[in-house]
C-alpha cells in the first residue's frame, strides 16, 4: 500500500521537473534566436548588444528582430539630426556675436544639408519598419539602403569644401548608422518574405 502512495508523488516530481526544464528552454529560446540571427550579420557584437538593449527582443521572431534593429537605426539617425541641429544653433548664436565670414556661412550650409540628410535617414528607417511589418521586401530594402547612404552625402559635402574638416563626432555617428543599417539588412535577409 505504501508503494501506491509513493507512485503519485514520484509522477508529480517527474512532471514538475519536466515543466521546469521546458520553462528554462523556452526562456532561453529568444536569446538563442538573437545570437543565431546576429551570427549572420556583419557586426555580431553591435547586433547582440543592440537587440539585448531592447526588452521587446526577448519575445520577437526574426521579423520582429529586424523591425527592432531598424527602429534602433531610426533613433540613431534622429539623435544625429538633433545633434546637428544643436550645432547649427550654436553656429547661428556665434554669428550674432561676430562678423559673418564665408567659412561660417559655408559650414552652416553644410551642417544644414547634413541635418536634412539624417532627418531623411530617420524617416526612411521608420518607413522600413512599416514595410517589414507589411512584408514589403523591396520597399524595406530600398529604405534601409537609402538610410545607409544619407550619411555619405553629408560626408561628401564636407569633402567638397577645402579647409572644412569632417568632425570626428560626425564620422563616429556616420559609421555607427552605416553599421546598424548593415546589421538590419543582414537580419532582413533571414526573413521568409514569401510567407505573408
């Protein structure tokens, strides 16, 4: 009779252990998906760090990870737009205090162009998130590619003006956005686009 009482207890213990191990496996899956996905991109560390910094990544599928990464790019481009706008304000403030020089006017013009391009990059990436959500493959790739190229337009504007150095902070921001776009494209390559 005592062996009959032990059997249900043993079954219960085995069932609980089975559930616990299933729970642990289920919780580890998103992390595995992030790492598995990021291994296919050009910038593994950037990919993993960026996706892990967003709490939505834990429950996202590959399409969701692409949307998150593109959103990170949009935020990055918007932050650079804000930075450039603040630099323009500082330049304009300085113009009031001193005489207007050709160099200051040229720098102002180039910074405006750069701010505009980063704004366009931010918009393109926001549209790319919607395109991924709607499974519009071609549009998503075009938007991310455009966003990746906008910083280059800014860089080239500085190159065209002799004696106007490309700011190190802007070079860092350009490189970061380009890498984020490369990672986003790498993740988009994994989406099963034909399954709407």
